[in-house]
C-alpha cells in the first residue's frame, strides 16, 4: 500500500527467510572425509548461571588437550542437528512453509579438509549440490554465508588462522570454488558471518589461538586478523564480480556484522560519547567494505592502542575498488554503555551489557527490544545508503512438548511478531530492508553455549544438550504463524499474533 508516497507495508518481493550455519546444524563431522574445524573443537561446558553465555573461545592449550583425548569431552557442534541426514526433510518443511530465502553456510572442511587441497571432496560437493537442488525444487532463494565460525583446524595449527596474511589466499581458493560451482544458483552471498566477532573471540571469528599469537597486544591481534578478513572479503568480492556476475547478473554480495546498537546509560556527555565511540567501532566494517576505506577515527584508535596496523600497499586499492552491495547484520538486543561501572549486568549476544530497566529479558537474560531494531535500521540507512538485510533475529528459549504432543511457543511468536512490526515501521520510515532470515529456523546447537536446549527454531529437533534423542523434526506453533505471515506478506502481523494455531504437520 502506498499513500502520500509512503510505503506502509512490506514490498511485494520482501524476502521472508530462515537462517542456519553449517557448524551448528549439519553434524556429520566425520562423514565423507570431512576435516576438523574450529567449531568441532568447542567442548560442552554446562553454564554456571543465566549470564554465563560465552563458552566458545578455545586456547592453544585446550586445543591440544581436545585433540589428544577427544574421548574425554563432548563436542556438540560435531553432531549439530544432524541435518546431514535430514536434508530433504528440512528443506521440504521450509518449502511447505513458503520460505522465500534460506541463509546457510558451507562447511569449509567438508570440501577442503585441511584447507590446503586443490580439489574438493566429491561427497561434500554432492551434499551441497543436493541442497541447491532441493532449494530449487521448493522455490527457495539461496543466501550463502561463505564461512560461519569454522576454520580448518589444520590452518589454525599451521598459521594461526587469520592472524596470518597467508590465510587470505586459502580463503580465496575456497571462495573461488564456491563461486564457480554454485555462483549461478545463489543470488546472495556473504563473505563472513559477524565480522566483528573477531574482536571479541579471535578463535571463533578468525581461527586465532590467542596463546599462540605473535602479538602480545590483544587489541593489535584482533584488529590485525580483522584487517586480513576485510582484505579477504574485498578480494572475494572482486572474484564474485568476475565469476558470478557474468552467469548470474542479479546476484549480490554483502557484509555481515553482529549489530551492537548502543544506548548511552545517562545524558552525561561522556556517556553519549562512549555510545558514539562503540558505534564507530561496530561500524568500522561497513565503513571499510561499503565506503572503501578505514575512517580516521580508526587510525586514531590504533595509535592510542600503541600499534601500527600491518598492511600491504595493495590493500587500500583493493578495499577501495571492491566495495560490497549491501549490509546485513544480526540483531537480537540493544546494549547500554556508560562511564560508571557497578550496575547490574545482563547477558547478551556476543557481549553482555548493563541492565536496561525498561526491557524484558529472555530466559538467557538477553534484553528484548523491537524498537531498537527500527532504530538500528534507520541509523544504518542514514549513514550508508545501501540496501539492508536482517541476516539473524530470533528468540532462544526452552520449548516443551505439551500434553497434546504440540509445542505452543507463544513467546517466540510474540517476539518475532513485534520485531517484524518494527521492520515494517522502518520500511515506512523509508528504509530499504529487503528481507529477514529468522535465526536457527530449525533448532540447532547454540553458538555461544553449545546447548541444544536454547532453541530458536520454528521446527523442533528432538535432541538434548548431551546429544541424546531421535533428532526427529516437528513443527511448532510458530511454524504455522510464520507460514501465515509469509502468505499474507506481513498483513497478519499484530492482530491475533498471540493466538496459538494448529500444527499443519499432518498435511505435509
Ligand atoms: C549470532 C551467531 O551471533 O548469534 C549465531 O551468528 C548464533 O551463530 C546466534 O547462534 C545466537 O547466539 P547463541 O549463542 O544463542 O547461539
């Protein structure tokens, strides 16, 4: 509906989607000759409290222990949700829901077990061929995250991941193969998941073992690895334009960050400045990859942190000439920053934050703030003026099977409904958002805690934190709700969102 030149509804071709990551959903870590990756080496450690959400970092010392005695630990991401054996069913369920786009990642080591091979493993290629065939069958657009928190362990041990510049070439070899093989079949491409994760956990974001680093300064270490990833993303974009565009001229490539939307804790100027500064750090990635260069405030930041970024003369040219097409980001919550410490803290996506008294918390203590999504969309558009895509949003919650055998996840419906309405508001504000992929559309292993019980899906997977269960799929009430949202292109939002609807699983 367009009136007074204001769009008040979702555009016709809005992409309603779902997202997963190979390292959290696929399993089959030892099938078809697949090599070990960084996420396979994250051992399960029970949480000690609601704010204890960050269990993804691994040190060199721990890695040695895990490699030597794997039998002493449980590694949930090796099992994922066993999509490796449920692929047809998973894509069929997404197709029957009417999903428009599926964001997934490719397991680097399923194709190149060490990262050094020149040709890929046949079984791995066949697995992804099948995935693309199924997406075609159900008319679902593919959005490929080239790599989502998993790097070949071999390259971690050999060169310490993206700490080394050499990693750029290994990454490009992998990306080149994907572009050649599947460039025709995927319209949307993302070089790295949540690029700013490298600043928080260099192991997770960049395959860097901090205790094996040649850099003593942790800030230098993180930004150096980030720089290599930025150059890798720009070089991949060059390859994308050379290889993919001639065969798929509508294809697009975009960067992805975990959006840290900050509120200042008080109206004190210093708190306002802190919020601005944190925002600048978060937006360094689109500054470099959309505008094509490091902003001045970053050079000042490097200087004040006592290091010089190691660069090659070609880097600046590469970054400037190969800017990306769109910005995608994950959005789960907002954060508070202020000078005064000692306030109550909550947990959160990627990092925790100070408690915001105006917001409710999820079961994992993440603040819930749909309005923050509208704010973030507006800010990103105001600043960068490129199309935006919400690559992740969703609610991690415990689900129970009720006495009628169904999962009445009303809380998830309410969460998504409010966030989708916030997107509609941003679209009405004039922000070109072209879609959203709901995170963990099929229940999967949590990135942060490796728990299976932290569920995001509209499709339930029967498995527990210890990997027990049948891994059978079952739709939740949110599945039927999302199906309706998609079929009405968002018109069903708001009214009756909280009404539980019957499961359609029997009709499939
Ligand atoms: C994002 C990651 O940061 O958050 C996903 O890209 C992750 O991989 C998601 O799963 C939710 O976080 P968690 O820790 O609840 O799995």
